[in-house]
């Protein structure tokens, strides 16, 4: 979002804890996988942290309707293991 000229926004971690749950292969406060959380964002996006603040415990998912979300993902999050500098350069070159 920042690369596209918009302001830098802190996205909601709590939304991932509450909403990207067992259905998405994650377990809220009991752990999960960034890859699965990434797929959750493809379908629902993430809200601004000020609108869905961190609480430090799991609660019922309270995501807003899709038109009120501040970010969604595009593309695949896959990067080759052991080649982090290359992966970061690729991700930056592709943009958001």
C-alpha cells in the first residue's frame, strides 16, 4: 500500500488471531502458519489496527464487510528457501 502511494498502515494482528482460525489451518493464540494467514488475507483482507485493535487473547471474529477493509493480498507468498536476499528483491520489484 505504501509503495502504491498510500500511507503506511499498521494492519490488524488481532483480526488474524480471531478470524484466520482452524478453517484456515491456524489456531489463533496457539500458533499457526504465515502462509495460511496470507491466504486468509486474499479472501478477506486486513483491517487497520486502530479499527481492529490487538487484545492479546482470542475472541469472536469481528471483521467488517469487505468494502471497509484496508488491505488485501495479490500474488503468491512463496519464496525459495535459503535465498532471502533474492526473494526480497523479487517481492519489492513486483510491488504490492
